[in-house]
């Protein structure tokens, strides 16, 4: 069975998904695209050679042309776009976060749960990265014993800092934790299988102190206590001089694992007057190139095999709840207990 | 334009190519397969769902069903299969080596050269590996200065040694240098742009001394002098306890580069009672997974854009000439001058 | 001038100091030793060939035989032994911590300050480790910009865990933070030049849950907010399967530094069926062998050149105050503000 | 027993030895120095505070002031200075090489052998380096099986190249192999316990082609066949942009070992705009600081315990014979069989 796909949103990340669907995901056809930006539609037609383009999401989603949708729209629209897709009986792949408002997410979660025949998948692509899967399998086989501590770094390269500052002067990203740390929050829950009870988040603005007033951060950190006393440390930032630094450490009673201890770009080592050098990944699309492909392949397989992906709406909800608690903790500079109902 | 492809040979490497063509190479269709082994054809039909299967190469190659062929047959048939493909006007992708007999290769080379409208590409896939390309671009930009020395390791994992020994008792692989070192010989020529003048090859059989009489080697080494005095050291072997060790070093007057100094499997580091551990690649299909995809994509693009791949029949010829000289040097234990006419 | 030294305490660490003084520190003579354990005195006479041995500290310290003392006695005696040394006009090298009681430390600090002609040095040996000094010089030259975050790991090898458990059943170590994290607390203050304002400490006992009731921890973590908003993360533990894991990271606005990202034992890499392996340091006396020598040499030079070491009694006081705050935070599971008066 | 030492030669390496003897080697006193360079004697008196200085070697060696001598004079004088020391009954530590002329070395070897009551030790300090010893112990325990191949790199940093060129215009160093590769030749013999049968040496002068005529090399390589077919590859050079690159690899049937795969200066990793960087050792005195101390300590212990060091005059002789064969092979560009009689 060939799955016919429409994509909503063709910004930077949307284009990554679109190109993967066209070149590296078997058994599907990307035949429709929608965007409110005319230039993106032009890109869809001219470069990607996508047949059907729409400037209105509902026009695309209600058509019979497609079986499934990739939602890569701004986070604030995710819930609405998921709801519509379910209304018209389409399978949904949605980029993280599932939403920005907890109440709205819960409503969407209910819609998802009452349509089990449709596949819903959330884009926590790290779970499909080869190195993370390898680490997870080591943990699951018990080779490092009981997990006592996780450390997750997610630091964007300095090259993007200026444009973030320009953006932040006029927009609120939701804060560092929902904007950046949400992948790491998901990793903590995925690796441990436990929930987070309590958080303390702090941060420092050094180059751009004006960010303080905007509730934004160059560098932030959270310490988390899980419901079984496991410790989690998250560092999120927007200013890694060397590149796109995504590193995860899992400490267990029998051993430790590090995923991407350094953000190696490839297998090349250079020795010159600066020393022994490993070049670094510079972008999420470089580091997670294969993970984006794998998650899209898994989405198609789930549709074909009528099964559910491992990432659920609940995972999206919990990660958002925790990220919001981190922001609250940072703004108030106090411990925040996570209230699960 | 969609390129219709037939594949000849569906052994271990043939299946890698077939699966890549089906899942990761746009603008082509793998629609035909041929093999003298019925089980391989069954695999083609049942698992790969390839429509047309042939037990005779010429039947496939002369049909109008296909535009191009992937030749993954035993090395001794390569020239014959290339010749036939050109006779029937098909583009050719051929696995290394181009052949085992210098005279026969030269004839095939002439056929290739007199059919410039057809694309011919040889499977030196390392040239399409991301890390090798990155290294090559550093060299080409002059960042390490003039190349003075190359060191190339190509060592198969111990896991395959027993089956090689069983094979070697009844077959001659052509010797370690043509069987294993040919990729490294190509790298030496590719990185330097120079030809090899003189070689001395030696080797040691330690676990299986009976290999001496069979002209085979567990571990061998060649020192090469290039026409501009550049030095090349090649180590080939069949017994790396840790995995598939393919490492290349380029020493220049301004710096050194190492490609895959250690054969890291992924980005995971494990710390346990054994120490700090990096797991290793175990197989060529793991290490060069993306390189095989890239070379196939390049082959299709060359057909579409009517241009020639960078790997030529001449590259295949030279690598074979040099590998044979290494074997001669090893067997006679003396220096061998390479005779280019 | 040759400095005549007496050493108080010849346990594991005392012997390290004694042997260094005898073999690797010029311009001094270790001529006296004192201990309440007869076996230690025997070791001093028979193995170290130290001339004068004492079973009473005051007997040694008031004698005219020595110019200076190395105090390696149990932490609870440090202040008393320092006070006596100053009373009798001896230079003092004292192991960390300076003491366990803040009030007592402050009294000792006053005695030290009113005897400026005598050298007092505290054993924060990491400050004399070559790698830490190299990192510090990079930071001080501004090469990584303004420090935003520090991460300090201090994890003892699993090999010592059983004996700690046996010890903990009958003694209180003071808790994980004063026992283990005090070196890391000093590093945070040393690298940043700032004071710690607020801490939250948590921990997990997984193998030995009975430690909960004993106020001890297998693994603990502290997040610290400094007075300029710099973030510090400290992980302390007693259960590193791979060895003695002391790692320090300094993140700045222009770059990051890691000291001992992995606890490499030496320059050897092994490749075998387990993968690519770096063996690990197993003990503080292995990892900091040269640092212990360097600090002793510096102590002698300070006496000779009549100058003060960079590690002051104030450094010892502050580190203790903060470690106690961490323990309080852990026990109460709440944020603790550090109260400096 | 305290060993009274005189040192002959206080150049760069002589000063390393002198300072070690003064600060880090117990049970000895460096009390005499001799040099034909007045400035060196002044350094001995003023900086090292050595009591007795001599401008004539024989004056020092025949005096009753000393029990042993450190010979750090130019290589061409080593044999003569050893002979004299033995004549006057002094223990001898001599820097490598033992000499430059095979006949002369053999005569000295006889003198050494007929004075077994005197300790003779040759300065192959790598054998006393912690990492090399660790590697040797792994090999000796059989953990990597039978050795099939060794690879030894010895490349001086670029920083010294200019001064070598200036030197080479007026002096002959003996050639790259005796000047640089002799340590690596010793390592090959030490690790394998076998002798070298045949060598081919080549080289390339790229920055300074005028070196061709001077029989000198910027970069050279030797391939060696040992008497049990073990393979050895040696790369020697004078132009490593990143630092002092001394690397040794031992490949066995069960595993591989690398000593100093990269010439890490310390345990610091830096991440900045250049990538992930490990700083490098820049000089032999930095890389082998502890090895020089260890060999001196071993020399003193051998005198005290009346036993022989593991490095013998025979080791010195063989290494010289092989280095000369390498130079001959390079100059004639042919295989050279080593003739042992």
C-alpha cells in the first residue's frame, strides 16, 4: 500500500521532512503541500515537484488526495491541525511540541484516543536515532544496572544566536525550556520509564542581559528529581561555539553511557597547529539526518501494519507540562512540584 | 526520467545494492534481477518484490525492460558482463574490481571509451563516503599542504576468518591485495593524484600457517613509492578482533588527517569494568551504508544529467595492475617496479 | 635552606605524602612522624626510615627537630592540630577539609591570620594538577569568555563501595558532600572567582537503600546558583564501575573546556572483542600523583621564599560552609541559601 | 648508599637529566659536571649549584669524587667516554645511540661485558615510560596474541624544522634513521623479542628539496621484515604541525594496542570554533618527563642492588646496525638484508 501524504509547513524543518519523504522513505508519495507563505508553495512546486499545493490547511486536509499529513506548522497551531486531520480521517505525523497549552493538548489527546484506527505520531526523532536506540537497548538489557542519574545537554550553535536575539525582541519563544529542552525531557522519561516530581531551573544571560526581561535565556539548567529519586540534569543553551551540542549521559549502578560525548561531525580527525581536532555537527538536520528518515519510515510502517508508534500523545503532554514547570521555576527561582492529575 | 534497473548477482553485497535502490535512491526502479542461484531469484521475487527475474545474464541485459545494470557478479565475470551490457546499450554500475586479468580489462576499457553516451561507474564506494569526501575536500583546499605519506588500513573482522579459511582451501581469492587492498590502492591514487612506481609487499600467517602454501595471507603490508616520492603504507588483513577496521591517514607538510582513526560504530561511549569503550563497526555494509546509497544516487544522476562519474575504467585498471604487483612482490619477496604502458 | 618536616598521620594518604617528600621534593627532609597507630610508626621507621617517631602529636610539634608539619590526621582533629602547630611556630600543610565545624574553623582562621610569618597551605591538590592548571590558564586568558556553567563530577570507583558501606554502618562520614564534593566546591570557587548563593542537593541510594537512614548517599547531585547567576552542577558518587571519575567542565560564552572527560589511565588504547578501550585511573593517588608532588614542592618554595600559597584558610572555610549547606538541602529536600557573614 | 654522580654534557637533554637527578631521584647526589662549553659549566654552578665542574672529561671521570657518570655528550664521543668511565671504575648511564660506528661499538661492548661489576645502562627511555610499560605488560601476558605487525611513528614538531635545516647545511646528523628512528627500532626489538632481517627505506623532501643532496629527510618510512615474518612499519619525520608525535601500534592475532594514538598534552579537551580540540605534547622533554625520571631511578637502584638494567649494550649495537641499514637502503633505494655476525 502506498501512503499519500500532504505536508503542512515548509520552513526549514518542513523541507527536511519533505525531502526525506521524496528520496528515502519507501511506500509513500508526498503529493500535497500547504503553507500560508507563497514562497514555500513555490518551492514545493518548483523544487520538490509536488503536484497539489494549498494555501489553506483545511482545504488540503479534507481532500481525498491524501491519506496522511505531516504537520510542521508553528507550535501554537499543532492541536488545531491535529484535530482537523482526525476530523477528516487522516493519519497524523506532528512535529514537537504537541502544543503550548496544557488544556488544549488534553482535548486533542482525547480526540486521538477515540480514533485508534488512525495513526498518530509525535516527532521526538531522537528516539529513532541509531545512537540513542543503541544506548536504549543497552539500558533495557540491564547492562548498566539501575539508572541513578541522567545528564542531557541541548545547546544550539552560536551561529544561530544573533537571529534568535532579533526574533526574541518581538516574539516569545515560550522560553528556553519548551523551545529547546523538550527533547531532553522526553529522553529522561523514555530512558527511565519514570515521571518527574520536582524541578529547579536557573539560567544566565551573559552576552545579552536584556533577555532577562524577555523571560528568555542564553543558557539554562534544570535539576529534576524523579518519582523514584533518580536525578536528571538538563542543560539547554543557544551558544555553543563549536556546533550543535546534543549529549546525553545515563549513569547506572553498573556503568555509564554517553551518547555523543562530543558532537563529532563525521569520522575525520585533523591534526594541525591547533592540536588534534574533531570537526563538529553544526545543525539538527545534520546530526539527526538519519533519525528524521527513520521516524518517517516508522510512521509509514505503522500505517501499513495498523499499529501505534511508541511516541504517544501522552508523551507530548507530559513533556509540555514539565517544560512549563521549568519555565515557572526559572521565573520564580524556586522549586516547582509537578502536579499530575 | 525514471531509470529502470536490472541487477546481476544477489549475494551479500548484491542485496545491499538492491535494497538501497528500492528504498533510498530516487528516480529509479529496480525491476529486474538475474542470478544463477535459484534461491537468490526467489529472494528477489518474494522479499524484494522484483517483477522480472532471469537465470541468464544475457537474457536480462538484451531485454528492453531496463536502462541500466548493476553488476555484482563474481569478479572473474565483470569484464564479460560489462562488455555485454555495452553491446546492448545499457548504462553500467560495476562492483570492484573491474576484472582480474589486465589484458581483458584493457579490452573492456576500450569498449567503455568508445561508448561515451553510456554511463560506466565502478564501485569504489569509499569515494562517496561522507568522511572520505570531507577529508578529500580538506586536502584539495591545500589545508594540509603537500602530501608526503598515506597510510591505509583495511582489516576485516575476525568473525569472518573461519569462513575465509574454509573458502581458501578450495578457491584462490586472487590474494590479499586484489581481494582486500584494492580499495586502499584506489584511495592512494585518488588522494594524491599520482601513480605508484614501486612496491614491496610482505605478510605473515600466524593462526593458519597453511595459508603460506595457498598464496593467501592473514595480514599483509605494502610499502609503496609514488612517482613524486610520496610514500604509501597499506596494511590489509582478515583478523581484527574489534571489528571492521578501515582507517586512512594522510600526512601533509601542514597537517595530518585521519579518517576513522578507530572504527566507531556510532556516537555511543560506554564506561564499565572494562574501561571507557567505543563500540565498533562490524561489517562493510554497516560502515559504508550511506556511501553505497550515495554512489547509487550519483550513478542515477550521471545518467539523468548525461555526465561521467569520477571513477573511471582507468581507475579500475590501475588499481588491478598495482594489486597484482603487490601479490607478485609478496610471492617473490622482492621490490616490484610497476610497468605502465 | 632545607626544611625539616614532621608528618602527622600515616594512613593511605599520609603515606602518599611521605613518599613524595622522600623521593620527589627537593630542599626538604622528612625526619619525624607521629601517629596513634603503632603499625604506622613501624612503617615510618622500617620502610620510610624516618628517624624520629612520636605517638603524641604535641610531643612532635613542640620539638625543635622540625620546621614544618604535614597534617594528615582525621578531619575532626585538623583545627586542633593546626592551632598547636601555630602555637609552636611551625609551618603547616593540612589535608582538606580544614575542619568539620564552622565555628572552630573560624577560630583557627584567626590564628592563621595573626601569624603571617608562618606558611599555611590547605591540600586542595587539584589546583596543582597539570591539566587543571592548563584549564585555569585558558580561562584566565579569557579564551572561553565569561563562564556560564560548571559541571564537576567526583565519583569514586565501585571497588571501594563495599568498604564504605561497612564503615558507614558505624560512622558518619559527614555526608557525601563534605566527604567527596568539597574538592569540586573548591574548583567552582577557584575557576569562577565567585561565591555560591543557593543550592539544591538530591541523591539516590539504589544498591544500599539502608543508607537513606544513615544520611549517606551512593550518588548525589547539587545544582548551585552563584552570586553572578553562574550555574554549577556537581555530581558526587561512590560507584563508578570504570574507575576514579573526576571530570570538570567549564562552559563559557566563547568555548567549553573539559578536564578529564574520561578518566584515562595513560596513553594506551586497546582494541579487542569489547571494542576500542581506554583503560581508566583507579585511585586518587594514581590520578593526582603529580599534583600531590607539585603541591608539596610549592609548600616548600613558599617557606623558602616567604610567600603565601594561593589556597587560603578562607578557601577551606567557604568550601566547608557550602558542603554543609548541601547536606542540609539534601536532608530537607529544599533550596538552601548560603548565609555568609 | 648514596650514589655520587657526574654528568658529561649539559645541553638540552643534559639539563633534563641533571634537573631530574637533583629533584626527583632519591639516593643520589649530582655533584660534578663537565663540558667543553663554558656557558654550560656556569649553568651547572649558578643554577644547578653543582660543586665540581670540569672542562675535561677525563679529569672528572678519573677523580674519586664520583661513583657514576651520565654521558650526554655528542653521539660520536659516546664509545670513548664509556671506555674511559670503565677504565676508572665508574658506573655508566649513556644516552642513545651507543655510538655511530659498528666496529667501535663492538669494542666498547666487550669492555662493558668484561666489567660485570659495573652497571651500564643505555638511555632508551621509552622502555621506562608508563604507557609503554603498560602496553608491554599486555603483550607479555599474551592478551593480544602473537604479534603480526608493529607501526612506530616518531615525528618531531615543525617548530624545530628550521633549526634542523640550518644545522643540516653544515653537519650530517647521521641521517633520519639513526638520528630519529633508533628509538622505534629499539621498540620493535623490545616488543617482539625478534631480530630484523630485511628493510626498505624511502623518503620525501617536500619543503626543502635541497636535503636530498645532503642525505637528510623531512619524512621517511621503513618497512621491515623480522626473522619470524613479523612486519614493522616505521615513519620518522621532522615536520608534525601539531606537535611531538610519538605513536606505537602493536597488532596481534587477538587484539591491537596503540600507545599515544594522538600526542595528548594532558587531560584537557577544548571545544571552540575550530571544533573539539585535544592540545598536543610539543617536545620530548614534555612527553617523556616521567620516563627520564624512571630510567634514572632504575639506574640508581641497579647500582644499589648490584643488578643489570634491561637495556644492554647489545640493544644499542643492534639498533645502530639496523638504523645504518635503513640509511643504506634509502640512499640506494633497494632492499637491504641485515647481516648479523
